[in-house]
């Protein structure tokens, strides 16, 4: 068999040898980078971090690169010391598959990869470093392992993963010892990560001082009598451990490795296989960096109109389509680009709009009286694969679908490429296909109509309410100044901090800001309630000023001059749970339980001759929990139509239903909803003003009443730790990082997120499904969906048909999906939102 490639001896001499500690770099990347995964749930953060670091090296200086990994078998160090590295936490289960993928990618990139059975990567690197030094090569080692510092010389340097370059002088300056003393230094200090015992009680500064004075371990132990009794005793007691630590820290540099550096030049990568591997990992940015993305086909310019299956690209002069004008329109399909004139009439030629964020273009057309429903939208599909896919620019980069440039033609191409990539994967997960075709795609048409229709707003009433609040805010400010004993800027956190903690001498809560200042956040001030009457006034002042600046003052200015109505923009891809959000303006956060919040709702009105029908799912998340957990007691309560909070209190306190007090019901209600969000005993004790022990007992009694709820929670967490994600009843996924975090607060927050999502997400899916089913039923009744807020729907209906519409809405919402418990919906009718509620 013949080869045209030159032999190693014939190849040019490389300028520098790079030795990469592959195992260490992969392991560090696993923890250094945020949890990443593909849309199929395959974890990738170690792979991504490894490639990022390696590509930076290759870009700057990658002539001869050898990547070294630890062997999968035990090494001589394990044989010498059974406890070697036993102190390390167990390697995460999802690290090893990523490590194997890293090795595969190293091979595909054309780099030299080495593993030597029985020896760690350190020893292979040490042997190659000394060989390179002898042969006159400059050698650089990429690793974060400090044992490698013993290899440093004028020719050998260590590059740390953060970019710092270590050389003999740097070690001397930082640690106070020479390279020749490094192994002795490590033997004294030990290393908890490798379970190297070292000398008991000898820290880094003491070890450096001893070696500076006595030169080496040998010199140190030869002069024990000259040392202080404490250090002498430590060294005598630890003599065997120090000797063992030195032997284990010493890198072997004499392995029998036959390698000619002239032959280690980077080979030509296997471009096709490398591209396929990176595409599967969804590393769009790395594909581009390696020039592996196929250049978009040279698009042939074609005359308008395009075929109906084309993807459209467009640019608007602002985000809110009801207020926007479009700047350009283009279409793309099968290598042909079609550029249109910016006239909305052009859209009439399409049966539906296929585009990125197709809903916006439909709304823009509806504003001008042209209805073209949104069709296939690759952003909605990408969002179902991973809810972090909420931005078009980053999403097309992630999947290697091109760039999200302002040019409409390039946007059309990117949309087409992304759709082709993601559509091909639907067969792998049919539930995602169901969610897309049955919920998200048809919902975008419902939302487009809602956005274009908008809702009537009583601007004059809001302005009067704003003036009233201004007087109340002014009074509160004067009260705050009186209670403080002086005037100050209530909106200045620094001035407020001084007033509360220095002048009024209130006891500051334990938490502080990132800059170390005492917190004046609302949650911190709530802990001070009762210490001084100024706290209650400040919290009220903040609530009123926020409502005034967020709703009362801006909303009247947002009434559209053409429609005379308020138009929000519903975001289908804005939350991790699947809930809808709204922007421009955000109408999801108007408070429900406060008096001023209710008065703001009064401003949202029906048009003349119309009424607002409000429909609200009752306790939907608790009903979903009953279905998902399968708890017989919880299911029984809802099937029998009992009050869930009274029944929970009865079981918790061992009472008959008619003996439950209002306080006991309130406690049960707090726990019922608190369980959904992982409420701790500490939080419950604050909520109910009871002791921590009582709160713990309440929670235990809750789970005794509904035993399968705890079992379900534990099952969800176990599965999430295995797969990396949680799912709703319909298969909507959310990837959850940090479930195995060593930091308790981080781990518990991840756990709360994990078991809440299937409940909250299923409730969101049910609401969306109801909206999709409701839209065609409302049209014959001349009624229109106008708002969706949390568990509520607002429908505008002719006054004489409002009762019939309320009945239709209630029936469809209750029959959205058959659960183990009935879905209950309350309805109301009125001229405004408050009255209907």
C-alpha cells in the first residue's frame, strides 16, 4: 500500500510542541461552563468548553498539537496507594459520554491523541516534554494541574486554562520555591483532590519557608532538631505520608514512547464526519469557526411572486408590529431568492406565512386589513426542542442555519435552513411534533388576531387614578420624612440605607448587595416589618410609585391612533415553562389582590354594545398535580367537589370539615400552593407566623395526607437527574441544570424548578389548547379573544350574546383535555375587567 504523504523524517520541523492534558481540560470544562445540552437532551458543556479552549490554542499557535488522556484503567499510582484520588467527588454520570465524544472529535480534527495504559496523562506529557526539550523544541503544556510545574524550564512552559503562562520565575514569585523544589513542596502541602496526605498542619507558606531554609525534603529531615517542636512533631508523625505524597506527585518522564515530533503536524481533518458530529451537537458557532458550514447556495434571483411554500424574510422598523412599518420583504426556497416590494398586498398571494416569528408579519398585515395566517415558524419548533431557544439570532447560530442579518433575503434563507434542520428531527420525538402541530402553530394564529384586535382602555379614568395616586404618594413621602426625622430621596437606596440602619438603627437583615452594602430590597424590608412604622410606609410608597410609572402613566399613551385600542404583544417563546408572556406593554403583572390593582383592571373595558367575558381556571395547578401524582386523596377531593383547602386542613389537623377554622384553612391553603413551589419550612414559618418546628410538622402532615405527592416529586427529581430534563403531560421539556450541585441552595433551587415545571407547564399547555379550540367556536358568535393573563381568558362579546359566549368558553376550557379530575372554570360578565371578574 503506497502513500503520497511524506514520511515523518521528510516533514518540516515544527516550530513548537503543544501538549494538551485532555482529561483535565475536559473535566474542568464540565464544571466551568453552564449546563448545556442539545435539543435531544444530550449534555454537551464539557465538549463545548473543551473545544472552545482548544480552538483558541489552534488559532493562535497550532502547528504540532498532541492531546493526551488518562487511560480508562488503573495506573501505577493506584497500585501504590489504594486511596489515590479517593477524596474526589464521584465523577458525574454524564461526564464520561462527553469525554468519549471529545476523543472522537480530537481524532476527526486531525490531532495526535495519546493514551498509555498504566500511566496518567501527566507522565505521558512529562515524557514528551523532556523529549522535546532534549531535541531543542520549545514546549508548551496546556493544563490546570499544578503537578506539571515540576516540568518547567527555559524551554518548557505551562499554559493554564485561564491563559496565564507559567515559567520557572513565575513559580518562584508566586509560591516562593524553585521548580527543583516543587515536588518536595507538593509532598509537604499535600493535595486534597488527589487525596495526597502531605504533612499534617503544614500549609503552603510554612512549606515554602522550610524549603527556602533547608533546600529540600532530604535537608529538612536531616535537620529536624533545628525546627520548632510543633513542626518537628508534624514532620516526624507525617514522615511516611510525605514520602508517599512525593512519590505520587513525581511525574515519570521516562516512558517508552516512540514518537517523532516531525510527524505530528496537524493532519487534514475529516471535514464531512467532523461537520456531522458538530451538527449533531448543535455547535453552530464552532461549525462556523472551523469553516465547516456549507455556504448558502448561490441564490438565484427570481422574479416575484415566489411559490407558496417559500419562507419569507422581513425587517421592521420597530418590534411591535401594530406600530411598525416594514422595511423589506424577500422569500427563499430551493436556492432561489425572490425580492418583493414593501407592499402588504403582496402577502395576499400566500395561503399562510412561513417565516421566523411568522405571527408578527400576520399582525402587521391584519393592521392593514389583510389576513394571512401564520404558518410554519422554525422558532416555535426550536423552542419546543429547548425553551432557551427564544432569540432568532442565537438560535440560527446554534443549529448552524446561517446568520441573522438585517437583509430580508438572508433571513429567509436562515429560516428555511433552520426549518429543514429541525423538521428532520421531529421523527425522533413525536410528542414535539404533536405540540407543534396541535398547539403552538395554530395558537400563533389565535394570538395574531388577539394582538391585532387589542382591548379598549378608559384613558381618562386612568389619568384620574394617576392624579389620585400622585397625591397619595406625596402624602406617603411626607410621612416617611417625618418618621425619619429629615428629608431625603426615598428612591435612593444609598440614602435609604443610611436612614434605616445608621440613623434609625434598625437591625439589618443578614443579606447584603454584591458590593457589600446592607440590602434595602423589598424582601429585606419585609423582614423589618414591625420594627418601625416607616417600613410599612416605604413598601406602600414603592408599590404605588411602581404601579403609577408602569401602568397608570404609560398605558394611555400606548392607545393606537388608528384603532383607539391598546395592543399588547404575546410572546410564545418567552418562558421556560410554556406560559405565554406579554410585552409592549406587559399586562401579565397587574396585581390581582391589591385594591389599586383591581382599580387598574377597571380601566380595561368592552367596546360600546359589547361585554367582557372573563373565564378563569379554578385551582388548575392543584388539579394538574392530582392528575400527575395519581394521589387518591387529592383526586377524591376534586371529584367530590369539596373545597381543597378545607379538606386539607381537616386531614392535617384531624378534624371534621365543619370544625376547620379560617386560620387552619389559611394554613392549608398556604401549604397546598407552597408545595407546588417547594416552599421550605423556614418560608412557611414566616408566612404563617409560626415556629419552624410547627412549620415542619405542617409540611409532614400535608405529605401524610397526600402520600403520592411526595412520591411523585421524588420520581420527577430522580428522572431529571438521569435525563437532564423534566416534561409536562404533553411532552414539553425544560432542561434543568444544577440538580447535583454541591452548593445546597443552588441544588434546592434547581429541584424546586424541576418539580414545579411539569405542573405549571401542563397548566400552560391546557390553557393554550383551550384557546386553540375556542377560536373557531367564537367566530359565529361574533366574539373575540382579547387577553390571556395567567389562568384567565378575556373575551369581548356582543352584549346580547354574552351569556351564550360565557357558556361556550366555560365548556371548552373544562373539556380542553380529560384529566383524572374535572377542570373547573368560573366565568363573569361585565362592562369592564373588574366588573366581569
